[in-house]
C-alpha cells in the first residue's frame, strides 16, 4: 500500500502500477481490507468511476461479511449519494452487529435522515436510545432531528435530561457535549418563543464553558480556543438581555466577552451601539475607536462616530464624516438612510438633497434601485408628502434588504397619512380620508411580510394599530390583550406601552394612559426607540396642556426637541401654551417652526399661526398663511371669516 502511494505521487504511469499492485492483494492477506479501500479510493478520486468504487466495497462486504465491512459499504453508498442502498447495507450490518457500536448506530440513523425517512430515523433512534441510556451522541442526534422537524416538546424532554446529566461532568468531552446540549435547548426555547428559557439555557452553557476555560489554562492553544468560544457565547447572551431591555445584564456579559477576547469586534460594536442609545457619548466614542483600531474599514463604527457628532451638536463634522463615506461610495444606502434620519433630527433635512442627487447620478438604474427609492421614501415621509413616500417605498417593498422596512413605513403612512396619532382627534380629522380603505391597504401590506417576521413585536404592534383604527371597543380590547402579552414578555417595550396608551386614549381613559406614560418618562432614553419615546412624551405633554399643567408640558416638549429639532408637534404645543398665556409674539415664533417642520401641510398649525399673527398685528404674514391653508384646504372652517377677512380689513387705511 505504501508502494502504491509512492507510485501515485510520482505521477505518469504510477496510477496503473498502483491499481495493478492493489489488485494482487489476496483474501488471505491481513491487509486485504485496506488494499480494497485504497483501490476504491483511486477509482473514485482519480478515475471518477463510481461503479468500480462501489464494486470494491461490495466484494469486501461479501468476502469478510462482518458489521464493519457492511457498514463501510453503507458509507460508500452515502459518499456517492445513494442513501437507499446505504440503508440496505446498514440494515444488513445491524443483523451482524454483536458489539453494540455507538458509531455504527449514528451512521445508520444518518442514512435514514439522508434519505428523508424521518419517521424511520426517529423510531430507530428512540429504540436504540432507550436500549442504551449511555448513547449520548445518538440522543443528541435525535434531539437535533426533533428540532429540525419542529417537534420542540420531544426535543426539550431529551435535552433537559442530557443537560442535567452533563453539566456536572468531570471530563472535558462530556462538558463540551453539555455546552452543545444547552445551546440546542436554547434553540428549542427560541422555537417555542420562550425568551427566559433561552437565556437560562445559554447561562447554563456559559457555566459549563467557564469550567472548560479553567481546565484549558495549561494548554495555550486550547485556552485561546476556549476563551474565543466563551466570548462568542457572552455576546449571544448579552444580545438577548438587550432585546428585553435589561441593559445592566447586557453590559455585564458584553464586558465579560471583551475581557475574554479584547479583539471581539461584534462585542465592541454591540457595546458601542448600546452606549450610544443610552447617551453615553464618550464611552461610545472610545469603543468605536477601538473597533477601528482592529478593523480600520469597519463601516458600522464609522457611522456611529458620525452619529456621535450629531448628538454632540457638532453638525458640520458629522456631515463631513458622512460626506467621506458617501463620496467614496454614493450608493451606500445604509449610510444614506442613517444620514436622512440624523439630518431630520437636527432640523436640517433640506441638506440631504445633494447626497440623494449624487446617488441618483451614480446608480446604474436609479428608477429601480430599491435602496435609493427607500431613502427617497424616507425623505418624502419626513417632509409630510405621503403620496410621494408611498410611491418610493412601493418600488422597494419587494427587495430582500429594504422590503420589510419599506412595507412597515407604508403601513405607518396608511394608518397616519399626516404623521398624526390616532388619539389626536383634531389632527386625524384634518387628515381626512377613508379610514376603512386605509386599514385594508395596511392589512394587505402586513400580510405580504415573510411569516418569520410576523411574530416580531413591530409587526404585531402595527397590526394592533390597524385594529384600533375601527375605534370600536371590541377591536380596541382585542388590541390591548395582544399588546399585554408583549409587555408581559418585555415590560420596558416602549412601542408596546405607547400602543396601550393609545388604546386608553381612544377609550377616554386618560388617567390610565397618563399612569403608563409616567412609566415611560422614567425609562432611560434609547435611541433605537427614538420615535416611540418622542410620541410618548408628546402624548403626555398634550394631556398636561389639557390639564393646564403647562410647566411639565413645556419640559416634555423641550425633551422631544433635544433629540429631534424638527418635531413640529412639540413646537406646536409650546406655541399653544404661549397663546393661552396671551404671549402672541412668542406663540407665533413657535408656531412658525411647527409650520416650517410640517412643510406647511398641517391646517391646524396654519390656523393657529395666522391667529397669532393677527393678534400680533402682522397682517401681511397672516394673510399669506391664510391663503396657503385655503389653497390646500378650501373648506377649512372659520379661517376665512374669523382671520383672513379681519387681517385684510386691518390693512385698509
């Protein structure tokens, strides 16, 4: 056999010599089996002759006729993708098996699974696992198959026993299996939507992995491998804690991940994002700089640094960062979409036009470019141009990357065309339109979303808003029940709490809404839920204005404006307070900003601005605003008689 290998390495006629030498090995030789397998390997790898390859193993099985030779034939059939023949070979081997070999049983089960004979595979593995309680690898294979078949209850039964058995093991191999079983159990919990169970399972895996790290200290290479695996596991656990808004626990695990592996870029990025969301600007900047030290071209870290500049109100530097990214790659739509959001929040959305034009001129097919259309849709949405936004989002809604967010943005527009809230009856009346048609369009769009995403809180919450649109008590109660389930799972889910408050407002239960909003007010700000925090503060401010608690209302409005300078509703509420205090000059200044940031599209704001101009004796400005409102809403009540005519009369000598 060694001579054959040397002949093969020399090339030329070495292959023929090897075949000749191997063919001469007789049944009486102790190396007969090895020679036959070597011969088969040449036929398969060098000559691609599958029939002769199998023939070698068939001869071997018939000559030796033991478990190993028939199992080898089964493996050979698997190699050439003939699983049905493999099963026949394995079943024959099983009749000869006297050794109770676990590896053979696993191969037999693998053949059933490869043939997609899942029922037979389950029955075989269940029988063998009950016969041999120590067949841990086979039990793990059975659990993995149950997970694949989405039979989570059966998988949980086996895995729970395995984890309990292995987590206190003494040997390294058993602990490794214990970690794998705990991770599989976490996957089961994910399948049955048990977030707490998933965290608990991964925490048990973390405990076992910690033992493995301690044992590996004597071996440098093994220790390096173990701390790398520990770091990855910590990032996964931290992400789950972060998803349920447990920032403290998430921070502990992210820091442990970095303690084990300082170069773990995903951990550094996640920690940076968490610090950015919670307003820890300096700590975030330090983490981002560390990421760029290990990965100089990391785009996410560069984007976060630019976002930091916005939060520090260093707008020119931030826009310069984005300019560098977008000039290098104008079609970097992730960066462009983020720039749209940030420019809107600092009240400078009009500056995004040049970046959109640059991307448009660079794109090969701008009309059908989903990323570009998504960014255009965002701009139109923020400019209160719902029809333009819907057209742009519609062109990107079938895209894998941009589609889901485009669909959700379209749903939000259909449910609130003028970017108003359901509880704000005056604004909803100004928006007008056919509620039933809009709800039908929203529900149709939500039905397009991939089933895997329909369980996500954002999707469920939007479905609840669609239910609320009917304004019937039954539909609102149904929405509240669904939202209650989300809040049980995640008590600090701000979008869900806001939706519950909207239900209370629609049912005229203002005190209940106020109590929930107080809870949101005490929560630490999270930039990833910026819109929901803003809408919660605005709802609370509106309630306080109605209750004549003006100081608290003003504080809440300023809180909104701290994070979003273009929040028209906040400027409007401050204007209302000034107006009721008969400070018409200051009221008109705030209404001017509200009028500017709603792109002169909200007739209610226009009416109040015109009224304050009238009271401030600014007749020309008053007339201009009245004409703008009437050009868009000719039948808007009272503005012509009570304001426009009086302003015109005030101009006459």
